[in-house]
């Protein structure tokens, strides 16, 4: 078998088509329905919190308010991501969703600080709470959040995941408020209310921190979660005809849309057809590693380059 045929067989006749990898049906309709249903939850918890004088219920309403902002931002971001790329935005508007998630995470942290401050005041001066209204409002929030959260839990978009996290967190918080209402009714311990609000605040803070970490990682173009860079490099070097690889970069355009660029040093002299077969083989291997957009600069051994697999500096190569 000739060298060209050997390389061609390894290419598996893989078609070069980024559209299939990058195609994503944005769940805009689900987000719209979630927005209006969450408005109902917000009104129920605000009214219930004011009538019952429950800080825990108002804290949960504050979380729901951020849910509405998150869903609205996500809805907007999803619609923006549907816009095609252009000369000013060559990757399209996918990062709009990441920015929306970052704003959402920061807002949640600020809400957490407010809840903790209010809880501090309640610990010093506990207020009488009416459990009946806590049950009604928290019950509405529990049922609707479970319905929304479980209905969208399988979506991959980071903003939908963010919204689902809020909804399931709200469901847990609503369940806690109901339990707290039972304790208050049975014992008259009104301090249970600020204790619950602190627990809800910690729940909000935990989720917010994860969101901020993930979005900052994307914006800093860090290696995506779930991508093993050493395995990526190993797979590139395993392709017949590849002598070495350097300047490897792997990043996320947005959640679930990973990209790679690298410089590949080819073995000896080969035809354009041979190099195309190597490229197809590389693309095929990267798709199986979760990387859909692959950009490869092919070089021979005489081409000036750094031997480092990772690009340590952004300096341009010097050509003589």
C-alpha cells in the first residue's frame, strides 16, 4: 500500500463540515414560558412574605427575582446567538450567553450579601411570622420550580443550566420554608426564619460561584471542562505523517462549542492530497474528543517554530 493510500485510509473519508458540529437548537420557547411562570412565583412569594413577615420567604423571592433576570438575559442571549456571523463578529454572538451568565452570577452574589445583612438584623430582633402564608406561597414556588427545573434539566446551554440551577435551588429553598413554617407553628421559635434565610443565601452563593467560575473560564479562553489537553496532543501525534505539534490552543466559543488551533510539523515531503488526508484524520479524532472547530497550520521541518507544545509567549516568529 502506498503512503498516500495509507494516510487516506486513516482519514476515514471524514467530511469537513463544521455546520453539523456547531448546529444547536436554542430552547427559546422554553425560556419564554419559564419567564412568565417565574413571574407568578415571584408575585406569590412577595405577597406571602409581606403578609407573613417571613424573611426566608422574601429571601427566596429575591432569589426568584434573580431567576427572572437570568431567564430574561438567557432568552435574550439565545436569540442573539441565533444571529449569523459577520465581518465584525466572525464567531457570531455566542459569547452573549456567557456574558449574560456572568452578570447573573455576580447579581446572585450581591443578593446573597443583602439576605445575610437582613438576617443579621433578624437574629438581633426576631419578628413574629405567620406560618399559613408561608405554606401557601412556598408551596406555589415549590411546585412551579420543580415543574420548570425538571422540564429543562437536560438542556446543554450554559444559560439554561444556570436557570435550571436557580429553579431547583428555589424548589429546595421553598421546601425549607415549608419545613420552617411547620417548626414555627409547633414551637413558636421565630429565629428559625432568619436561620432559613441564611441557609438559602449559602445555597444561592454556592451556585453563583460555580457560574462565575465557569463563565470566567470561557472568557479567559481556558481549556474547556472535560477536555484533557495531554490526550488531545497525544491523538494529534498519533496520526501517521505527523512529526510533531506545537502552539496548541483549546478553548470554548461558548458552552459546548469547543475549538482547537495548532501547528503540525509534517514528516518529510508529501503532496497536498496527503496533507488533506492528515487534516481529515485530525478532525475526525478531535470530534471524538469533543472539539468541533479545528484549525491546523501545517509545516515542514524547515519551517521556523518553537518546540514547545504550548505557546508560552505571543511573540511573532522571526523569519530569516
